[in-house]
C-alpha cells in the first residue's frame, strides 16, 4: 500500500473530488480525517471508508473559520502523533466578469480559495517539519494556468493559490515537506453549477465539454483521486512546487 500507516487530513471531503480523494487514500492504507462544512456528509464518507475495512474519522468543519481550521488540524496531529498529508481542497466558484462580481463576493472567493489554504498549511507545516516529512496538496484548478471567460474571482484566486503553493514549496523543500497544487479541469460534480449557469444550462455546458476539451469528455472524480494519491505518496518524492494539471488537455 502506498500510504500505509500515514495520516491524512482532507477539507471539503463530503462530495466530489474531496470524497474521491479521501476514499482513494484510505484504500492505499492512510487513516483519513474527513472534514466538510456539512458534518453529515463527512460522516457518510467516513462510513463508506469504514465499510471497506479502512480507517477514517469524520469532523464537521467550516474552513472560513481560521481558529476552527487550525484547531482541527492540530488536534488530528495530536491524536495520531503525526500528520503526513494535508489535502486542502474546500473552495468556491463565483461566476461573473468585473462588473458582475461584488467586492464582497471577491472577498468570499479569496477567503475560501486562498486564505483557507494558507491557514491550513500554516497549521500543518510545523508538524511536518518536526517529523521531517510531509505532503501538502492544495486544490487549485486548470483555471489557475489559463483564463476562463467571465470568471474573474475564480481565475484570480486560482492563479494566486498556485503562486502561494510554489512559494511554500521553495521555503520548505529543505525540510522535506513537499507542496504541490492539484489543478483539475472539468469534472462532473455539483461544483460546476457556476459554469452551468453562466453557459445557460446543462445542455450548453455538455456541448462546451464535447467541443473544447480535446479528449471530448468530463474527467471523473476517481481519475483526479489517482493524482491525489500520487502527490500524497512517495511516487512523487522528488516533486514539489508543481501544478499538476489533469484536464483532458483543455488548457493546451
């Protein structure tokens, strides 16, 4: 097993990519602390993991609460005596161009898509540097390596979080703590509701997928989860500061 005896902490793990990553890491031997703003959804994922014979814990967590986020990460490390993997995944998608996005909406995007990842990494880093090893995975998007039409808040924050992740990678490489950004393209989850509204409905979004992605289809959460396992495990032991794009060549 690639992650045997390791402890992973995942935010936004109640559905979609976060859920798939939690399940995949548990299947590879990790004890996964599954967190989500909806505690019932976190518990449901935890129960799924338990049914496979793997190990997990569920916690309700709003990542926009700095104190709660820091406390949960510190408590998980304390309970288990280590923290090997942080997948800081929770985020938000607010569509719109400049005049359509309010300053408050931009602040919300920044708080969830950048600040929460900063706070989570800041809580995990001392534990990982003390134990001499760790992997921090921050979910960005392929919108962080290209520009989406009429998505100023989303694209801006996703570019910013890739820059932040690379800065952390450089600062902590000598401590053997790796920091990488996960950059999914279109994956068929409810997270795409913003794009769907912007494009005028599900049918229009499906047409965009078929025409604009060279592979001609959505990605699946399970395909992205394999990238998460790769970044979490020693398979990527010499990789840090990387933006791992998994998008069917959409951004090319």
